[in-house]
C-alpha cells in the first residue's frame, strides 16, 4: 500500500514538473476563478446582512399635520396599536423630533441653527412585524384626518439593494466564466501529461495495468492543481478581509460588515469547488484523450 501511494505521489510530481508552465497557468486561473466565487459569496452575505440590518429596525413614519387635534391623534394611535401587523408604536413629539435631528446632523452647525422644533412635524414611529406589510398598514391609514404623509424607510434603500444584487449576479457570472476557463486549462494540462507519457502508458497496458491504475496519477495531478488554486484563493480572501474590510469597521460603524465566520463560510464552498471542478476536468480530458 505504501509503495502504491509513493508511486502515485511520484508520478503526480513528475507530471507537474514536466508541464510546469501550463500547470502554473491552470493554478493561476483556478485561483482567480475561485477568488471571484468567494468574493461573490461574501458580496451575497454582505447584502443579506444589509437587508437584515435595515429591515430589522425598519419604521413606518406617520407624519401628522400641525393642526391635528388631540382626538384625531389618539384615534390614529389607537388604530395603529390594534393592527396585527404592527409590533410597536411610538409617538414622537416635535421636540423629540428636533432632538433626533440635532443628533443626526450634529456635524452641520449651520443646518442645526436654521431649524427650530416648530419646523419639524410630530409623528408616529411604527415598527412592523413584517416589513413587507407596509402597504397593508398604509392602506388602512388612507383617509384618516390629521395625517400629512406616510413614509416607509425601506423604499429609500430599495434601489440600492437592487444595484447590489445586480453586482452580485455580475460577479457570479464572471466567476462561472473563469471556472470554465480554469477547468479547460486543467483538462489541457492533464491532456499534455497523457500525451508526454503515451509510450509509458502503452507499456503499462501491455503488462496488465488496470485503467484506474493508469488514470489515477493524472486525476490526482488535476485535483492538486485545483486545490492549489483554491488555497491561493482562500489566502486572498483573508488578505482582502484584513486589508480592506477590517479597516472599514471603525469608519463605517453604522453598517454591518462580513467577518471571519462569513469568510469561513465562503471557504467551505471554495475548496470543495476547486477540487470538484479539477476532478471533472481531468476525467473529461482522460475520457477524451486517454483510451484505456
């Protein structure tokens, strides 16, 4: 058993050494493809984090008219409190709205100085059990006296999420193209290895070597190329996290950013995918170019 393992190991090393330049090209392409796949997975995770973060605290703001009567205000509050879609209701007075305004724009003194509490409307801040039910809540408020307008914060971010999703699909599409290229290069490397050793293969067949005994070194060679590309991609993902993502944490603290668990989730896909693509490419190349 030990001799057989050593044989396969030596044959694989010789194959990589003989086709070093092509093998390097295959590994490099696999690295780029799998790095893009990992990046696409991280982008997908970041989109999910953004959506969860924004919809978790989403509010429907029911802005009230300045001349609203206490009876109308109580009526609207009671109506909101009894809606099954509503998780909680908070009445924000003009003074509370002004304090929140000062907190948000504390770095813009000119703007703060030109705004008074009277300029900001009172409102009901409504949190929904399911943010998708905004239209249902808004419909029930239509026609209620004392309401100026109803604003859903989710609508502001809708286009942003649409752009991010398109970006995620684009990265995945490029990754798929690169994976196909990597598979073609790995398959071509195996094909060259088979061609260079065609005389040895003929002798092995004459002495009774089984098909898989001949095929296995080439399969291992292809899988090693895929795994080397995957390992480089994993290293690249961690470097990207440390160099770019971690450096943003203190600067954009209001946004959730992917972390080590998310990178590890991507790694769980990148490494098996690299081995699988390489194995399929190698088997296809041997099936087509190695008639044993």
